[in-house]
C-alpha cells in the first residue's frame, strides 16, 4: 500500500498552475476559465480551455449547496464552494460567474436622436428617475442596439453594490479570481445571429423562468418569472397560466414596432423542465403569432471557436466561451480592478500635486493682501445668504417633493374616472364584484373579480361597452361555476376636452 504524499509535495505540484493563472490574469488573456453558476441552490461549473480555434470542456462539476449565497456568510459559502471544487479536482482559479437575474433591475426605452456619446448619459438620467434605488447604491451597466425598423433601443441594468460585494467576498473565500460577473442568459441568448427577427429566450432555473427579449442586436427586455414551477405533492408542475400572463405583460410593455418584430420563442436546454416549458407554451403562444422552438444543443461554433458537437446548452459554457473568444459581456457588473502599478502611480502623482500645491500656497500668501477686499465682500454675501438660507431650504424641499410625485398625477383624474365607470357598470345587488383593478400607462385596464353567474357578468360587460371612453373589452379568463372567477381588460380612451 502506497504511503500518502506529504502536503508540501501537493502544494509544489500546484505551484505551476497557480503561477500560470496569476500571469494570465495580469496579461488579460487567459486560455482556461472556470464558468460558475450558483443559482437555485445548485452549483454548476465547467472548466473550458481554448486550444487554437477550439473550445475544449476539460472538467465539469455539479453539486447541491447547503448554504444560500444571498443570506449566508460569504466566508462560509466560499468555503463550501472550495470544498466542492476540490472534490471534483478543479484547480482553475480564474472564473466567470453567472449573475442570477432575479437580482437585476432593468429599465429600457427607445432612444431619441441624440449623439452616440450622449446616449449613455441620457439612459442614466432616465434610470435615476425610474429605478427604486439611487445610482450611488447600484452597480450599473448600459446596453444599446439598433432595431431593424430603425432607431436605437437602450437598456440600463443595475445590481446592488452590496450584493456585488457579497459575490466578491464569496469568490475570494473560495480562492477564486473573478474575471467577469454577468447574467448567463445574455451570453447564451447572444448566440442568435445579429440579423435575426425578434426572439424571446427562455431558460428554466429551479422554480424560476428567466426571460430575455431581443430584436436584431438590441436587448429590449430582461426579467425573471418567479413561481414558474410549483410543487404539488411529490410532483412539480409548470404554472402555464401564470407564465403566460407574465409573458403577455412583458410583451405588452414593449413599443408596438418591437412587438411586431417578435416571431419566435426559443427554450434553451434539454432538461425535463425545458421540455415541459416548450410543450406547454406551443399552443397559447401560437395564438399570439409566436413559434416555439426548443434548442437541445449548443451550436458547433461559439464566437469563432469550434466546440464539441451535441453539447447541452449551458450558461457557464457560454460565459466561459465568450470570455475566451475575447468578447466583452453584454452587461458587466464586476467593479474594475485597480492594479498595484496604478496605485503606485496614483500615490506618486498625489505627492507631486502636493508639492505643487505647497508652492502655490506660498505664492498666494505673498499676495494675500490684494484679496482682502474680495474676502470682505464674501463675508458680506455669506451674511446675506444666512438670512435667506432657511426659506431657500424649504423651497428646495417643496420642489423635491413636486419632482418626486409629479409622475403619479395629471390633470385628467383618469384613475377616478375609470373607477367611476366601473362602479356605474357593476350591479348594485353584488352579483358581480371586482377584486383588483390595475391601470397601466398605455391605457389598458385589467380587472379581476367574481360573478354569481355568466349572465350577470355579460350584462356588466355590455354596460361597460356602452360608455364612450371604453373600448376593446376582452375577457381573458373565466373559471369556476357559481361563483365565476373572471379576468377582463379594456382600453381606456380619454374624451376630447376632458
């Protein structure tokens, strides 16, 4: 029986690989990467190496995580991650990480005709007004793409800086060097050709369903549908009605010219969940003019590099392959790393600035008398400012409140008018009652509730159609019998002069 190798000998054997990883990180041209995904309590990893114009899958690892990366201590999560990687024999340190979409805030819009160098600034101004958190607390990435119908569509993707810091601490505890932190679906769905029509990409992940909508080379929507799979006893079922409702909402929020470009839905993966999603959505999406396709294998070429044929779709392989091909991710959330050389250069540059400031201070001291009159004037105006400082602060506070709540109100009282018409249309005897009423920016009104019977509901809809402001009354859903649970929507039209 062979004696176990000493620990120092194992460490010596690892030194060449570790030094090679350190050198490749500094050069910015790694040849081997570890793709990682820690989503839905599962660890998925793949070591991908570039050999000339080929991508080779050297190692894979899959394991269940006992700790939640979002709530557990980063040191403990990193230690568990390191244990799984060592058990699988993975020694690669440089990694690209899949960022779960449920933590990504998004805002998208068609861009006006502004110079390209000002488009990012315009997007950030709109994001500051739209996103629920200030930009100082977010790690922000912007994307822009041309639409086939003309024009440019831009999106802002943001993640909490605290969440990004947790990822960095976790990877550091796992003795890994992150090269990129970006959504994996963006890399997987980017395999569509640039001139492709509108595509909705779906990627099942645990109980969630990730959704990406792209038209041509423009990203127009990115979100996660929670509760796409529900546990019913020992079996897990696909929530078709809930997913279809969320997909209709996502598509309905897009501009009309983009909706007309959507032609197909691509479900990535060969798992049972992916197959169930593809089969369940074929008929309902066909009614919307969308063709459903299931992609069971990656294409044989990724960004100019060949891969083994028949490889199952994987976000970790797509992320690693994109980085090895020298392509920047669509949205990067890893903060830029300041090298030691940059720190030293900044330190010495600061010393030179301090010396120049000392010399300038001496010169200013010699001519201080010439500025005495100016200083007296400054004192005078500071005194005047202190007299009006309190009224100015109150006025700024009022203006801030006006800017904050102005988007919620207008002069048409549309919300009250809609509720008034609904109240007039619903019978007073309670045979039809509303549970929720949702008003959207595009004038669509969504109402859910219960009715004693179908005849009472139809009479209510007829009364609604009689109002001049109401149009396109459509019943989306009716379930049950006595009482009936219903969902209908209508288009609210503002009357001229109202």
